[in-house]
C-alpha cells in the first residue's frame, strides 16, 4: 500500500465532495472538501483505511473559518490534511467525537478559542476558558477590515 | 446503599508539580468516574506565536514544556523547513538527534524517579534523579544551559559539538549505561513492584486507537508507532535502532518500554557521535532567505510521544497560524479508561504511567457535581494510600520467600 | 537578632506554588532535594501544606485562573512568611506578558521578599537566593 493507491481509492469514493487536492510530496497532501462530507470522510479514513487522527487546527481567515483535520497513515508516514472552509457568520460542522474519542477535547477547545459550533458533540463544555476569559470572547479570532 | 466519595488529586501537589485537578468519584475503594478541572496552565502560546518572528518562536516553543524542551523546537523546525524546502546538512541532523536522544534519557530517568516515589520507593526517586545530573551537565557543556537549550534554528543548529566534547559525551554515556543496568535490575526484578504494577492501569489496543494515544503509552499496548521510524527525520534513518514495544498495556509494560528505550537512545547517540567524526566541523547551518507562503506539518518523537506542529505562513515574518499539539494532550485523556475500575491506591501510579507532562497539554475545565457524603482525601493522603498498599504487599510477599 | 529571626535561621520549611509554568523551574526546585544538592541536610523540607511553611516559592507566569488561588494560598499562610519569586516568569512574567491570560507578575499580586531570576535558575542559584534572604532578614 503506497500513497498513490491510497489517494486513488479516496478519490474514487469521494469524487463529488473534493474541491481541491494539493500534493506537496509523497508524505504531505492537503485535500479541500465540502464541510458536510466530514463524517463520511472521517469514518472512511478511521475505520476502513486505518488512519490515526492526530489533531485538528482551526484558523480565522478572510475566507471564513477554516479547519484542517490532520490524519496520519503511520505505515507510510503520510499526513493527510482534510481542509474545510466554514461560513464566516455562523461557523458550524458535525462533530467527530461520536465516532472516536480522539477529537473530543480539541473540538471543545476550538469552540472556546474561535466560536465554531460542533453539532451533536457529546459534551461541548468548557475546556480551558473557565476562569480565564469570559463567555462570548474568542481569543483566536482576528479583525479583518 | 453504596456511598460515592469524592477524592481530588491536586491542585498543588508537591510531587505532581503542575496544578491539575483530578477528581476521582469512588464507590468504596473502587474508582467509578474521573473528572478533571484544568485551565491553570493556559498561557495563550498559539496566539503569542502569531506576533513573533520565526527565530523568536524557537525560544517560545522551548518553554512550552521543560522536560520535552527540545522536541517542540524540533517539530517546529521540521514544519518551517518543510514550508521553505530547506535541506539541512548531515552535521545538523546528527547534532539534532543527539540532543533529542539525550533528552529522552533524562526524561525517562525523571519518570522512573517519580514512579518510584508514587509507589513509595523514595530511594529509587533519589537515585534516578542523581543519575540524571550527568546528562544535564552534558547539556550545559553543549549548549550552556541545563534545560531550555536554545540549540535549534531554521536551517540548522546554533552551536557545534566539537571533537573534545564528543569524547566527554562518550565517557558519560558509558557511565549512564552502567547506571541504567542497575536501575533496570532493581525495578524489573523486584517482586513487590511486579505485584503493584502488573495488571494495573491496563489500556487495550482498541483503547489506544480510539483515543489516538501515542508514545510509550501506545507502544506498551502493542501499537508500534514511532515518528522516528514512520516519518523519519534528522539522523534517525542514518543509524540502526529498533522500536521497543510490549504487549500487556499495564503500568509494568509502560515502565519496561521506557527503560529499554534508554538503551536504544544510548546506541543512537553513539552512532551519531561516530557520524559526527566523519562530517566537517562547522557546517551547522544553511542560508535561509525567507519563508514563502505555504503550509508545514512538522512532527517529532518526544519522550512522551508524537509532537505535532502545524504552521501556516503567508510570506511575512510571522506565521498566520501555529497550532501545537503535544503528546500528553491525547495521552491524558486515556487516564479515564485506565483508572476506572481500579482501587484508589492504584490511581496515582496509573496516572503517573501515562507520564503526563501537564504543561505540554492544557488542563481542561470540566464542571462536576459534588455528591453528598464526601470524604476528602488530599494528594498527600492519596500517595500515602499507595505507599500503604506497597507495604502490605511487601509483607505478604516477603513472608512467602 | 530578634526571636523571629532566630527561629528563621533554623530549618526552613518550604511550600511550592507552581503557576502557569513550563515546569523547568519546578524541576530545578525538586532537584535541590536530590543527592547532588541535598537541601535536606540543612533541614529544609518541601511540605505539602501552606500552613506548615516558612517560605513560599512561587514560579510560573500567573494566569487569571491561578490568581485567586495564589491570593488564597498567601492568605492561608501563617505570617510571617517569606515569598520568593523564582525564574523569569515569576519575577517579571517572562515571555508571556503579552498573552491574553496573563494576570501580572507575582509581585503585583502578593508581596515578594526575594527574586531569583533565570530560565530556569540553577539549583545553586535557588539555594543562594534562599540563604541570602534568610541572612538579610
């Protein structure tokens, strides 16, 4: 199993949801996808293709709120970034934490730092903001003119 | 009717060092649920990163965690060098790997000491920390500081390891090998330690995969993942070494993996020192013009597992976004699984076995409801419970011999 | 030499409060107890409760969540108590003064008697700091 065959299989399954593929080299690939496909993509990567969920990085840009879900295929050293762009006024996406526990904490953290809503999260409670900053304040958001 | 009692560990327990509040909900002697309260250590590092230059960020990420002090700059350097497609020299690779492995040795020795303390073996604590001192002296010789070495920069390292230092390192390593034999023998052959740690705090392979756990915590349950082998960087593909795993997934397996990894680290450093002798002195950095626009995923194997840095650059002097994930972030979450169903006297050693580096992670704030009928046991008393159990076991086992 | 000063010249009991820190200073403080530096031969002990302590060691940049706890710990301490701020973060906030959770260096929250700068300060520096403090009191 090498990177090419993994990506070919992925493209077959999710052709209609893929917006863009950027292949930096054999070990670093970024695939931009539609946000509503995230549950099926994560289920395929975690359960069928044997990827491990590393972490998710969220950022605030002029396009809106972007999230990179980082998955690792340890046998070939591949990091696959699943990149989604969310609406800037009402950022929300389905939570992955009902599928596996690895994303539980980071989704809560992204919610506190950027205000992204994770739908159906099993316990979207405070993670680090208690006593540190107020409700409705999102420290990692930026001001765009 | 069974009473639920609430037993907090922390927040300012002298030997857990960092503030973290674990609340154990117990039914008699057995732990039924774990909730934790964090937020004590959040320093806003990711936001700070966005206002510092790439060179300054190396000093910032070093201070995320004192024990894995070189792993964060390592992963960050990998990420930035990936964005800019920088090829580092062989000498840089060897020096970086030497620093990474020396750190692994001192971190595992620190862990052995703390685990010994939690079990009630204070002598192990004192010995392990005494044997750490020569490693810290080596760091002081190489970099000028015992911790926070400031050795990394984009495209290279900041100080060289010359011929005379190589000889000193070799001598100290020979000494450490003997001391590691002593410690391994003392810990691995002791029947009381077997009784206290075998079958305690078990994590199955499925648990590891579900939580995405990494490092010795994962390798002790048979999941053979190690960034140095899976996604090789620096000098690791240039030397011979093997990934240490165990099958049982309990505290004993985790201790075994860490102790045996120290031998592999010593071997890697010796091979890197040989490699250094073949490379030209002084070639420790390459010229870096600018960091272009792009995305970098950098990772490194810290003593506790995989450190991951995501850097997005827009061509300016500071990153647009710098996401840091330390191994303890995913490993500490497994504590819930490994602690529930154990007795309270085993709770501290189950927690210590994950080797939580709290300052790498952040503590979470989780609201909890206080059950009525509460007997509060503070952190010292919890350790005393653990020590009491060790003493009981000692009596039973010694009387059978 | 008054009665209070006479008492302080004997074995000091030390309580350690770690704020939002990277742990380097915490480990160097613990290192003072290990065989190479061995503070216990002077009778200096690390205690588990502030109510038994003569000296309060504070390190780490204090974030908003820790601030109340620091004030609480200081109020619970039996007076007179010596407060020592350890490390760059304890003395001035170090790297983290610009952060959105920074709640001021230690001396803006509780009165401090001595500062031991360094990142981290070596165990020798910490010991020298405590001894200077006792001699000058």
